[in-house]
């Protein structure tokens, strides 16, 4: 098959493809120029591996309904959004064809093209939110179906100063927003002390992965109250009505990406009306009417330089 009829016109020059069980097209790569009609105007999907920096990925992806799921563009193309126009090399969509994510660049990091090379190509954009106004390069802008901004993903090593419910802070990796425009979460660039219902806790995840900014170490309810945080610096002792004590803290584990490295698994703490959730991979709920909580500061966990664990039992 080298052609396929879609709701956006006949696609030609299909070099590889995958179909849904009903025969509808799921995704494809192209080796010929196509101009497709979309709610966002006429778009040309990527159809060749033109240079050392461009990823040669699926040109088009579709939902089972036939609606466009994503498009890798042959050339950077401008898209109008409620917060302004953004150039894009890759765009993903909701099934109703509203923009989900815009990636201004979509370069392939390799020995021939570095992250620094890609960063130099990135443009700065002006952003204005209730929690701050700034000019920043971004990897991606994430939208709600309504068109309001859901989140921003920053470049590794980059950060921005914002106003948060716990004071001014520097955010790295990314931030998320509620549809109202209020701050939902951010990843602290440095350890941040937060006042919580159980005491002051330092929020920080030293091993936060800068792939996207959707999951962060400080999360707030829409009214600004603290909802959840991750801590690598605190141990919490819980005492129940019978005087029984239990301690929970961050732990170490072998990296899932590199067997020679050790990762810190921060302590996750979640605050609800009358409960506090504490734990690492498993969150246990404690009733605030039945328990008392004591927060202890601990030194940053020691991470062994080698993978020789014969004399170390710190990993979980």
C-alpha cells in the first residue's frame, strides 16, 4: 500500500504503516510530499530524512475514529493558540482535533547533534500567568481541550522564577496549571521548605527526570493549599493512639536505566482533609485524628559511586 484515503484527503507515498484491526490507518511514514487539509490549515507532513538533526519518525498518527493524533511536520510551521502563535516541528492533538501538545523543535540528539546544538536553535517565548511573567525557551507547551495551558516543559538546566503558594521559588523541568490558570505543580530547582499540616518539610527530588514537566515534586490544590510533595531530606515518625511508632523515609534503589547507578526514591506525602498519605512505591494513609506526626531532617542520602553492594544494605 502506498496510498490511503483519510478524512484529511488521500495520503500518498506511504513507505511504512500500521493499521487498526478494522483496517483503519493507525500511523505511517511518508517518502513523498503531501498537503493535507486540517482545521489548522494546509499542513505538509515530514516525508524525508533531510539532515542530521531531524528525527525521521511516523509522519502521521491517527485515532481509531480517523481523527489526526499527531503530525511531524516537514518544515517548522506556525500554529495559533489562545496564548499566541508557536512554531512547531511536531504537534499532537486531542480526538476533537484541538491541539494537545506543541513541540517547537523535534531534533534527534546524537553524536553529530548535541542537546546544546538543539537548544541554540530554540526561540524564546513570552508567557504571562497569574503566578509570573517570563520569557523562556520551552521544549513543549501542553494544552487542555478548552485551549487553556496545562503545562510547560523547560530545557534541561534551565529554570524560571515564579510566585507560588509557599513563596517565590525557582522551577526547573516544568510546571502545570489548572484550567483556571492557577499553578498546579512545579519541580523545584533547589530544595524548598514548605509549611505542611504535619510540620515543615523540604521538597526536592534530586533524580527528577527532565523528560516532561507533567509530574512534579510540589503539587497544590486549586485554592493554593498544599496537596502533595516529594522529599529527599525528611523522615516522618507516626505515633498512633496506642503509642506505637512507625517511621517512613526516602530510600535508595538501583537505577532502572543504568545498573551501575543508585537512585534516591523520595518520600511521597499526600494531604487530604483528615488523612496524610506517606510512602515510596506504596502510599499508606494515616488518619490525622488518630495519629501524631513528627518530622525529622536527615542528611541527603549517600549514593555509592560503584555498583559493589557487598558491604552496603541501603538499597530497597
